[in-house]
C-alpha cells in the first residue's frame, strides 16, 4: 500500500511540474520537462536527507536516535537560502526568456548564476567528506550520497544555461554587419570574445557587497557566506567541535513517566537527564538507582546489562508512543520495580537517599 501512495505522489509531482512548465513556456521540450522533474526530485531528496542532519555543532546528540550534524551552520543558513532563491529565479528567467531579457536583467541573472555555480561546487566539496567516527557512527557514503544530487544537478543546469546564453549572444553579434570596416572588425572581436559574461563577472563583486549589506540588516554577519560552511562539525570545511554525545541512560522509562496517564504512572517531579528537563516517577528513580548500584558493585556486569538493554530495549521504547502503551509498560515493569526496590534495601545503606538523588535538578 505504501508503494501505491508513493507512486501516486510521484505522479502528482510530475504532473504539477510539467503543467507549470507548459504554462511558463509554450514550446518547452521533452528534455526540459525531464530535466526540471529530475531537479525538483533531487531537491526533495536533499531536504529529506537533511532531516537526519539537522543538529547544530554545539548540540549534544544521541547517535542511537539516528541523529547527526548539519553541514550548514546556524543562522548563517539565511545567507545561503537567499542565494539559493536568487539562483533559482535566475535559472527560470534565463531558461524562459534567454537573450530577450533586458540587458541589466541578463547581467544580474548571469551574475547570480555564476555565484550559484561557485556555491554549488563548494557545497559538493562540503558534503564530500563526512567523518562520523567521533560520534561512534560508521556512516557509509550511501547515507550522504542522496545529498549530492541537488548541488550536482544545479551545477550542470546552470553551466548549460550560461553556455547556451553566451553562445546565442555571440551568434547574434556575428550576424550583424556594418558598412564601416573598423566597426565590423570591432563587432567581430566582441562576437568572438562576448562581453556579456565579462560584465556578469564584473557585477559579481558589487552584487555580493550589496547583498551582504542587505543581509547585515537582517542580522547576518559580513562573512556569513564563509561561516555557513565553517561553523559546522564533521564536514569538509568544519572548524567547530561538537559536545560529547549523549548517553541514552534512562531513555526508556522516561517515555512512560511523560506519556502515561498521571493517575497510573504517578509522576512526582521534574528531573535533569543529560541537560534536558524530564518528568520522573518513582519507578524510573528506582530503576536508575538499581542500575547505579549494579555499576558500583560490578562495572563489567553493568556494561553487559546496559549493552543488551540498549540493543533490544531501545527499539521497544520507540513503540511506547501512546498513553495506553505507556500505561501497559508501567504495569508490566511493576514486578521488576519491586525486585529492584528489595535489592536496594538489601544492599544499600541509605536506599531512599540513593533513589531520591536520581535525576536531581
């Protein structure tokens, strides 16, 4: 059934993109339709892939939750997003109007395309190296590979549009003739060299300055275009280090205390776990105190228990996502809770102090 829905969504997107293209340009070619659809799907794949890589470099993550760090830094993403929008508008204008655009619009569009080509190349480099050893993940290239499609296809389309526009400009110039031989020689020279890309390149610097001034008013830094790549961690141009990864200790019963019916699971107070505020009940406190006692008695046994608990319990915990399942888990854990409590009273000098100090604020 899921494949049927996915197929319907796939066809719907193709239909919308194709219909939009035909409204924008009557003589759109089949190649143009295919290219546009491939580009749109590459963007969708990119944004889906980014859902897994959406944490800032200064955020402690739990790799067990299939989390990772973003390749684009913090608030500086606004600068990158601005150029992304300008790049796509320029692509549409040049594809739709080409050399019939007003001269200044042509130059500005080509300038933004040129900036976009450079940025897409840098993005490809940024995404090409993703070292996840420090967070304990052996991430294969296949995980990052889907992110590469969008910048690569953007780069190819932009280069094709620029080459096509410059070629058309040269052809138009070469067809002009003047009675004066000196003017003809001058026209031939410019037809061969084409001054359009030259002006576009000249405009890049003032355009960057103007855009930077506008973005400064929106809270960006003057070097946000650099910081968007460097204020990251684990990627090619990253200059920052991430905090120690979270230990997902106590991860599972926290869900029960927070999601269950309060009359059943009996939450008693707030607590702190890895810097995060959580809801705790007595069952959670007893379970954590028992684990701490095991760790004090035998670290080796504790590691064995914790390793298996993480391996099997975490997948089970993801299914505890409703009030009913939380209530059921609470009652199912009751015999173990009593066993843990008896053990604490047997082997701990001050069991209640040990229990109450768990997850202290």
